C-alpha cells in the first residue's frame, strides 16, 4: 500500500501550528501592588557629661541645624505613602535632660517637633515613635518637605555633678521606617 | 523612524530568544541545516541552497521557574499572592529565563566535483541569545523592602545575565576519511551587533543592629555591567538617524569581531550503529567599539548622620549629611569606563548514538556512495538512539538528554520524534518533519508539543523551519 506521505506533513503542521491556550487575564497587571517598606538609621547624637557641664546655658547646652536631604530625594518624596520615625534617648549622665528634634523645611520653618525627656542616669531608654501618613494625624507633607533637622538639648539639672557611671553620656538615636509605592 | 519600541522588542527577542538545544535537528541527515550542528555529519546531499532569510528560522524560549499561566491564569487568585508564592519565594536563583533566535541570511552547500568525499558549506546567519537568572534577592528587596529583615543578606550575585546579537559568517568542510569515519570543521567569523554581560557580581546588602545608632546598613559590592553597541543604538534611536542602518553596519563586520570554530565527526561502529559528536562555537568576540561598562565596587556601613561631641564642636557648621554622602561615594564608587573586553561564545557540545534498522532504501543504496554516504548508514527507514547536549552557561554547564526515533519514507519524507529531559521540562516531546518535493526541501520542527495544549502553561517552546533547494548525491 502506498504510504500517503503528504498526510504526515499535514498532520505535523496541524500538531505544531494548532495549539491551545487557556484564557489568560493580562489585565491583572493593573492589580499588581509593589509597596516595599525600607528602614534605616537617620540621625545619631552623642555628648559627654563634660560637654553638658561646660555649657551652663539654661535655655539649652546645645542646639544645631543639620542638613538632611534623604527625605527630599525625588524617588522617595514622590512615592512615600506612610511610615514612622523612631527616636530613642539614653542617658547615663547625672542630670535629667530634654532633647527636642524639629523637622525643618527649606525656608527654615519648623514642620514638626518631638520632645523626649529622660531622667538622670536612667535605667531605661526613652522611646518615641512618630507616625506620618496612613491613618496617623501627621501629614506626609511634613516628611516630603523636610530638608533639615534641628536638635536642641537642655540640661534640667546642675552643671557640676558627675555621674557615678563609667563614661557617662547622653545618646540620641533615630531611625526611619517608610513604605513607598513603586506601583 | 525606528522608535524605542523596536529597542524594547530587540531586547525581548534576545532575552526570550539562548543557544537553543536543537535536538530535533541534530543528526537529522535529510535536513541540510543539520550540518551546522555537526560539521562532520554524514550527508547524502550533492548540493543545497537555502532560500535567503527562509532557509533557517529558529526560535526558543524557556523559563525554568514559572510560566505565563502561573501568573496570568484567570483563576480568581490575587496576582500579588501569585507573584509572592510563585516568583519571589517559589523560584530559585538558578532558575532562568532564556532563549535564542537564529535567522539564516545565506546558506549554501556543495560537494566537490574533484573530490566527492569533500562537502563544503558556507553562509551567514544572525543569532541572538540571552539568559537572565532569577534575581531573587533583588526582587524580594524591591517587592518587600528591608524592614523587619534584620541580618538578612540580600545577595548581589543574583544579578546574572548576558546576551548578544551577532552575525556569523561561516565556512565549513565535511570530509569522509574512510568508510567508517567522517570529520568536519567550520570556521566562524563573528560580527557582534550588541552585547551585554553582568555575570560576576558579588556582594550583599544587609541591615543589622547598629554599633552606635539603631540600625546599620551595609553594602559590600563588586558589580560590573559590560556593554558594547548599545549606546550607539540608543543614540541612533534618539537622534532618528536610523537604527536599522546601524545594526546592518555593525552586523556586516563593522562591529566587534571574533573568531570561532565548530568541529565534529561521525563514526560507524558497525553496519547499523553510528556515533557522532560535535563542539560548536568554540570561540570568542573582542569588544572594543562603542564599549561602555558600569562598575560599583567597595564596601560601606552607615548608621545615618552621626554627630559626636565634643569632636563635632570643632566645626559645628560642617555639612554632616554631605560628608556622609561623600564618604559613601569614596567607599563605594560608581564608575563608568570604556575598557574593551572579551566574551566567550556559549560553547555547545552534542553527542549521539544511533541504531539504524529496516531495509535500506534502494535509491540511497544505489547512489554513489563514495560521494554521498556509505551503504551502511544512509537510507535506512528507521533509526533510534540517544543524544546528549551540553551548553556552557554563566552558572555552569547545562545538560539535556534526548531519546529519538526517526522514520524515513524514501527520500520524500522523514519524520523524527524526540523525548528530551532538561531543566525546563521532563515531558518534552518534539516532532520534526522533512519534506522533499523534487528539488524543494521544506522542514519544520517543534518541541515540547505537550505544552501546546496550553501554551501559556508551557515553560519551554521552540520551533525551527526552513526552505532549501537541494540535489542528491554527486553533482
């Protein structure tokens, strides 16, 4: 019997060219949400008790403005949707201290103020977390417009005593934790 | 004007398109293009001329990790959950998205009249190949960030990709040494159109408890992206000066050049059994024109702006923020350079053992066997065997094994079916057909046919087709 050669070709083409594809919904790309949360330290301040004692100004032994452009980066400020700044104060000096951190815009305007109190030779740190955006009362515009930080520290005790602890210090720590909307 | 979409398409083609395993084509002696996979292949052809641009078209795409269907099936599941489950945490850094395409511009083969034991072939083809491994840690960092991932190292080596588009000018000699042995070699001249490579990245990003501050962010990086040809393409696209003419110029020996060689053999163990082997693209390309490389090397740990009294009182007005940025720039400099570099071609190795059986085709057996094949090997109606394929990849050799059955219906029709196991699929069944209608030769091949029942769920697809004009035996 003669083999129907060309039939094989037809069958082959049918097999290779006619394929199926289940229904795909590429519209799902519209639903893709990419909102990573990043965290990093932002500001660290440390002073010895000697410095505190040597600046007996009752309005504060230290104040300074620090340029801080991290929040102004276009990629961040355009996409940030919520987050927080965490502050921590540690004090092993012999005097109670108040530290005030202010967020400042380009015009020198204070956008937000956070105050941390801590007692002398405190056993525990003072921790404060300030939320921005989302369901919090603070607007994200505060963060978006912040271009500098002002740190002020006020000694609420005397200016002669020395802590019994080794190497007494006042330490201010902070970190930021923000969610950004990539998509 | 060729717009930016062309560039995107070009990249997609090269990314989807890497050094395809042509298990159906390999040692398919009736297909002229098979000699490109083994210059030492036994062939009964007297001459062939490929129809320009139509003689050899092949395409392959593979994803070893996930398929289109895994993400876009209309299954009512949240696509974000699917991405997290099936890509972010479902795929491994060794999973790849890869592919290749090849289009023959010219392909001619002819048997020497002076010495019919010699068969010569030459031509030009365009080839694009690329591979990108799953950049898992980058994806996790980008999708979820570093929050609450203290001490988790994000591995920068997960960025591992390379690709290029190249025109290949080749000339091959196929020579029968005796009744048992045929050897062949093919010289290749590569003209690279563009190339990119970022395959030796090292380092990590990690967030740890800080020494002073709450957190420390550490970046240890030794990263490099090497490119050639891409800037001129971008410039031509931006200026509207013609990407097409630029590609043609770089492809026709105006780009980066390289050399390579293919070698192969066929050895007849006995009347029915033959073994074959070939090594393809043993070569390199030197990239020196329009080279632009990007590097990021160094390491730094930062804990934010740090003000420590009394030291900071020396210069209280200094810009601590800018100092921090400057320090990082010094510690981890991002640099660009134009240093030339060499890329080695993705070398491939094929091997096979073949058992021929059935009654030999008389027309083949009666042919001038000195010119074409030997009585013992060509013209059998059936053949079964196994094949091995190994390709050199950025993360090491990748292997595929194939079992095949070939059925010849005289000179007119040949069918070959294969079953292949590789990292993409363990259910890869392929089918190839070669049809000779007078002097016209047509072939078509496709594999992973089971995947065709739902192409979207398939993790591998490839096809090859072409048209030639041929003659058999002695010219």
